[in-house]
C-alpha cells in the first residue's frame, strides 16, 4: 500500500514540476527571442529547459541521492532518454500532420501528452534509479 502511495505522490510531483518546466521553457524562449534569432533562442531555451528538468526531477520528483560519479551516469542517461523522447516528439508531430492531416497545434498537444508519459517511465525506471 505504501509503494502505491509513494508512486502516486511521485506522479503528482512529476506533474507539478513538468508544468514548471514547460513554463521555464516558454519564458526563457520568449526572453531569448527578444535578443536572438528564433532558432538560436530555441536551441538555448531547449538546453536551459533540459538542465532545469534534470535538476527538478532529481531533487524534487525522484529524490535520488548520488555521488558525483553516479550523478554523471544519471546525467548521461537523462540526455539519452530525453533524446529518445525528443525524436518521438519530432517524428510523431510530422506523422500526425503530414500523414494523418492533423492541425499542427493539435498534433503538438498530442505529442506533449505522449512524450510526458514516455519521459516519466524513462526517468522513473531508467534515469533516476537508486
């Protein structure tokens, strides 16, 4: 019973920090776009957002305790996992728009839901493990 409660609290924390990460991504992009070309602003924003996501997931969602050496492995697994979900997001949106004829905003919303689920499982069972 305690394990189910812990997982439910973890999901709630993941949802909260996931929303915070989306906010950080949008805010950083909007601020950077004032100074930089949108492509440069997007790349910097993505990097900044991924760093924020790593530390918020580590500290507040999964709460792993690691040595510096173990943390390097965690970071590498995180980068790999987020690369996988990024590819799924990118290709999935193209598929929904180009093949199924969906609107691009609707497709992006669907892919955010799908990649959020993928990111949770990759993080919970692959990246942040004790």
